[in-house]
């Protein structure tokens, strides 16, 4: 990713976004290492990677992220709740073939819709791309508003 700001501004933005994100950031001369808590649909976990900063020219900085370690787990309570909704949906779909299920079809429909809304409405994605997007926008904001001063970066 290429940013239209100086490297010191990007360093300050990474530090600030990492604090807001709750990430573990270890700064080094040419970038640093970050450990992020990430979510991706029904999966959640931790990603550790290396951020490399390159000073390409005046007021231009290259930013790259390389994943070194990733551990993702299934959000089991949410998956179990969706499974319960699938059972409810089964009653809705199968009642034409098994007429004795017809009285249960409305209840099955309510269970399916309720579990779907309960789980899917809470699904979030927050990963490396979102982190880097925040760094980019924060860097550009800082330059536009003059928030980050050279003294604050040291």
C-alpha cells in the first residue's frame, strides 16, 4: 500500500490505531510487529504479523503487512444457535412431505428467523485489511488536520 504521507506520520498513525484497536504493537526502525484480535464471520482469532515501512520519496511511504502467525477458531455458541435455527427451518421445509409437521411450521419459521437475526446481525469482520485501512485514513487525517507533530512521534 502506498501512502501520500511521510514515514513518521505513518508510524504515529500505526501506534494510535493499535492503541484504539487494543493490539500489541512493537515498533522497530523499519516498521514493527503487531498482534491483532480479528473476527471474520463465525470465526475469531489472533493474527500476528510484520509491518514494513519504506520511505519511497518525499511525502510517500510504502506500507506492507506480512502475516507470520494466524490462529482462528469457530465461534461455537453462534454456530450452535444457527444449527438450532436450521432445525426450525427443517420443519418449515419438510411439512409438505410430512403433513403431521404442519402445526409446527409457524413455530419453526419463528425459530429460524429469530436465530438468523440474532446471529447474523452481530457478525462483524475486523481483520488486517480493516486495520491497515484505519492506519491509512488516520495518516491522511493527521496530515490534513496537523494533529501529529514531530515531537509527539519521538
